[in-house]
């Protein structure tokens, strides 16, 4: 689990016979820096890899090609790649309810085709859409803060991928460390973590046109 900050990723080693599914979200069309750093520490040792990037119906841009490069540098053989849609992690009114039934059927068909390629022994690397050099990355700058409903249960601090939330006082957040993944928002039983309303409105307006048209999942085989 690339989100688990307690794992020593340099101790993770696969074997050539293994098959790894490497999945990351797309943040601004790039692989999240934390995921890239942790994946780079893993030793693939020739294991075959299926790459997956998940995005919120805007665009995944250079995420998959960057993930391809990171995986290869870590010693994986890239066999296939999938771009999948899920509810936008920040502006959740976009791609709401996805993956839906159509997505699931499509992804199941992708899995069938990937299994067939694995069974055939075809190790050809797919041509994946994206640019090198990659687009410039940038942080979302959306740092969730606690509301009065926070009961200091500490779950958000425990589960934060980058440990940006103070364990002894979850109301304290390291804004520089936060990667705007919104895990703390999604797991809070009291819905007690929110992002700034003005910033949320601005982001929603910015994304509205780009997210208006339904995007479909894509397979690179």
C-alpha cells in the first residue's frame, strides 16, 4: 500500500514470476510525488506490472507515462495500463457515482484482455499516451481543516499518507506536507474536516467545463 507511511518500501522486493498491479491517482496530470518516491524504492526484479491511474473525469495527461517510467526504473516490466474514472477527490460533484455499472463492465473486459495477454506469454510493452518531458506538476493547495464537530478521534492522523496531521492534536495540520488527497475528509465519521469554501467554489468553477463531458476508461495493451 503506497499510502502506508509505516512501510519501509526499500525492503519490498518482488520476483520475476510475480505480477504487480500498480495503481495511483492522477494529481494535476501527474503521479503524486509521494507515490513516485515510494514506488521508486521498491525492487521489481523483472516482475510484470499492470499500471492503473484513476482520475476524476478531467484528464490524466502524463500520469501513465510517468508511472511507466517509474515502474521500469524500479525494475518492473510494463505489460499493460489502464486509465479509470472515479469521483473527483476534491470537487465530488464531478464523476459522482463512478465507477458505475458501465465502467465496471468495461474494466472487467479490460481484465479479461489483460489475463489473456498474460496467459499468452506476450511481454510486449504497450505504447501509452502522454508526454515526455511531463507537464509541470503543482500542488492543489487545498488543505482540509477540522470543524467544531471534530472529536479528536485521531483516525485522520493515523491514516494520513504523509503524516501531515498531528497525532496528539488532529486540529493541527502541516500545510506544506499535505498533498490534498482528501483521505481525511472521506474517512471522517463526523464529516468534520472541510476545505475552504471559497477555494472549493473556485476549483469547481475551474473544473466545470473540463469535467462536463463524460470520459471513458481506457486500456493500453
